[in-house]
C-alpha cells in the first residue's frame, strides 16, 4: 500500500522547490508519497502525481475540478520506459524516434493488466503518453522511477500555466509543491495523435506539425472530436478560457475591451489594455506568449478580450485551436 503521509516540509503548502538536485529529490519524495507536485515541461507546467496510484490520480481531478471522463497524459523519461505502459506499433516507434523527447503525445493501446490507474485513461483501453524535453522534468521522472500523470497545472478549462506564479495563482494550496523552473519554452500543450486504430488521427495540434508526422507515417486525419468522450486532454469544447469573454478575428477593440494583437500594430487602435503576441509576426514567439498574455489581459478588468487574426499555418493551427476553445460558450 502506498504511504500517503507527506514528508515534513516545514513549510506552509504549497512548498516552492528550487530546481536543484536537492529540490529534485524532494519533489520525487513527495510524488512517491502520493502528493501533487507541479513542475515545468517544455510545453506548460504540469500537475504531477504517481500514475499508478488511484488516490493520487484522483487528487489531480479534485485539485483541477476536472471532469473524470477527461483522460490524463502520462509522462516517462524515454521510449524504453514508455514500452512498459503502452503498446507501440511501427508508426509510434517512428514518431518516438523522431520527436521524443519533445512536445508530442501519442495515444496508444493500453496493455492488459496494466498497473496504471484506470482514472488516468478515463476507463479507456488506451493511454496518452509522452517523453518531455525539459531538464527539470527529465530529472524528476528519473528520480521518481514511476510514470507521472501530469495535466496542465491549472483549474480545469482555465488558461494554462507557463510560470510558477501562474500555478500558484490558479491552484493555490490545492498543490503540495511547485518546482520553480522558470518560464516554459514552447508555451503550448503538446501535439496529440491517436494511433489506436489503422488510421492516425490528430486529436490536438501543437508544436509538432501534421506535415512533419505525415512524412514519417503517411496521412493523418484531423479529428472532428467528441467532447463527451475525449481520448486525450484539450478536446473539451470550452477550454483554456480566461474569465473575460474572448472575441476572435478582431480588427480593433472597443473601449471596454482588452486587445491581443499579432504582428506590427502601430496603426491598430482601441482597447483599454493591449499586448502583442509577436511584433515580428513570429508564430513561435506568439505561442510562447499566448497563455501569459491572456492571463495578463484577463487581470486588466476588461469586459472582453478582442483577438486579432492569427495565420492558420504551421504553429498558428495550434494557437488558433486554443483561442477557439477559449472563445467557446461556457458550460
């Protein structure tokens, strides 16, 4: 039986743990004890728990206020470790060889008699799994020696966190500790591809682009999605949403709106507060800034956030996916 008694940190929760060797070991100790630890990946901060511990996984859902039909992504340090938890065909091996470690999640069949918590898969016969490309995440995974379930470290449906402050702001003492590893490099959640059937299906766009994967495994179908029975995180219709309503494809902003712009905007007027995702029109920079800018504009007190159009090419597909979900009607 797992020991759920937390090590004595001597601090009020959540503990802020530096990303040092001592801090990594401390985070691993908390995770092995069934506690929740937020840590950085190259995409966003994850809310980690032992993926083999039912109670620890259930605590993720409770902390986030997350629907339990929404699966979690399991993080492991390498492909060798991944083989213990998922069944990989030739397509999965080719993608793993090319893109792991990195911002790609693969949904693959779950082995019979798996020790993973069924809550991780939301009762499905599949598992969403990835190998993160971040030195702190890698160090924690290797120190724990267990697969770690880690959705984004924020309240369910809210804007994803890219800094330790965002985690603290969203979850407060619902998390036991936060490993402070600076700002995330990519700033958008991982690409998710479903490989459980004969046809590969893109469930969520991200930094690994469809055409990059198609060069390795052939055609990939874009998912129409079923928000009532998602196979991976990030498929709910309303997701990544700030408190303020979001208005897309705006060319200007009203006086009581905040304005999220993209590209040269010296001739764009309106809005009480304005932030630019990338003055140079760089989609990589825009992706890295998206969630932090949405948070900052949300805190401006504006009634609504108006968003300029983002090109629907390359990483712009993923940015627009997050923006459309942020703008979707709230349940």
